C-alpha cells in the first residue's frame, strides 16, 4: 500500500480506535462523489487498500443516509433491504455509519465500521462513540478539504485564462522626472475585474496550484508583444522560481535584451544568490538590465541589492507617496539614492501621484519615476513619448 500522508495516518489511527472499540473487522472514512463512494482511508483485518471505490447507490452508507436503513445495524440479516446490497452478499453482518460534518455544516462523507458477524450488543452508545471519532476526523481533514476546494476554485478561474494565452498586459510609462521624457514602460498584468483581486494575489493563487511559472511566462509573452510597437525599454516582472525554470531563460534569450529591464521583487524569496547570479550573468552580458523592485518595503530588497549589484533600484510607493511633506521619508529616499550611487544603479520612484512629490524626489536625486501623475497603465497605442508634471486626468 502506498505510504499514507500525515493526515491519512491520523484518520487511520481514529479508524483503528473505532474498529478495536467496537470489536469489528473493518472501519473506513468514505466520501461520496457523483455515483461513486470512495473509501479514502481503511483500517481492516482484511487485505483492503485505501482508495477503493464502490457504487454509491448500492452502498450501506447511502441506504443509511436515505433513511432506508438505521445508522446502527446489529444484525444485517434482519433487514431485507440490507441483504440485497453487495456488501451483505460478501459477508457483512453488522454495520454502523455516521456522517462526517465539517465546521460549515457540510457533510464530507461517512465514518463507518462493519463486522463479519452479527453483534447483538451493538447499540446507540456505539453510534455516539463513532460520532465523537468522526468529529475528530473532520477536524483533521478539514484543512485539506478547504485547500482542495480553494485550489479547485483557482483552477476554474485560471485555466480558461491560461488557455486564452494569459492576462491582458498594459504599459505604465517610466519618465525622466526633470523633464517628463519617457524612457521606458513597465509591463503590468491585468485580470478580469469581477475577480476583485490585485495582480499580486492572482500570481500567488497561481503558485498554490503549481501554475505560477505558466502564468508569469504568459505575462512575459504579453509584455514582449509590445516591443515592436513602443520605443524605449520595457520592464518585466519575474519571480526567481520562473527565472530558474528552463522556460524562463529560454524565453528571455529570444528577446532584444538591450531593451529589457528584468524586475525582481522584494516579495520574492531568494535562497541561493550564487545560483541567481549564475542564471543572470549571460543575460546581463547580452545587454539586459536588472532591477530590484519594491526597495524600501522590507529588508530583503537590501540583500538583493548587495548580492546582485542591480542596474536599477525601484523605490516602493510606501516611501514615495507623501515624500514632499514627510521629512523622515525624505531621509529614507536620500539614503537609498546614495546606496544606488554606490552600486552604480539608476533610481526609479514608483507610485508618484502629485507634482509636489515629483519635485521633492528630484531634489533628493531621483532621476526617473512612474505613477498616476503621468499615467495609469495603458495600451501601447496610448503610450506617449513625453508627460507633463501634472495629473493626466486618466
């Protein structure tokens, strides 16, 4: 029998307790799905394996759930309806079944025990014992159930989108703060409005079902599709995991790397900087620039800077918004500009919404910026070459 998961083993221990306490030969946790009853975990004196199935309509559990049979059957031979079921024909002579109910009131399945002999002593107290054990099993399995339901919901949303080649990818201009000339744009993924999720959450959801690499590659393809239609560079976001994947490097090597700025986020954990540098080295040698995103949002970005020596440092909006009126933010920005100078990196401020903040950033030595002051993310056709330091009205 394949090795059980920790959850399955904990349930098996409860089933063993039930079977031993009741003096029966078989105990199992079952789940109904469509027309099939799945015996997910089994404890038995017989050579039975987890995962067995049987028709739901002809099972003892379904007959009990339908009220055709009582939940406690001391002697199966006394019930003609029971004797017509396949399990009775195979020798089952006593049976007890209770529902496994989750915290939201839904019934996951059944907790059952069966014997090969009639048991005149089987009574209501035994049903109560089984209910207590079934409740304990529900507590154990619920996290897995919630996880499966969540993943199924994510899959139902993401699969059609991936089959349609991924998210809509728009471009937000990156401009020179001193004059408003656009030098590049960041590619930003956009997902259906009815999902009510920011992009970071969607990518995190994709990671939960093992689809983050595919979703990121789809977004990168969408970003690359804009290259023939715009001037300047395009900044593209990627996680370290996707960068390490064969598909990630293979895709990037096909691009005009001198027009690509690859952004690594503060929020993406990096455990092996030596490996990261090795993967990036040939790409950077071919002209690609590396940006560390979300600088100022946490400690990891500083480690990224020290370990990678990036070409671009992007200041997080949390230290950009309101910098014109906050002396502490100004000090933080100034310190990061000095750090950028020490490693030879350009500085881009994200999330600029007011002309006052833009002017303050210029005063601190920040050369480039992006944000609603200039424009939201737009299509390639709407991207302009220059922007005034005033709200765009979009």
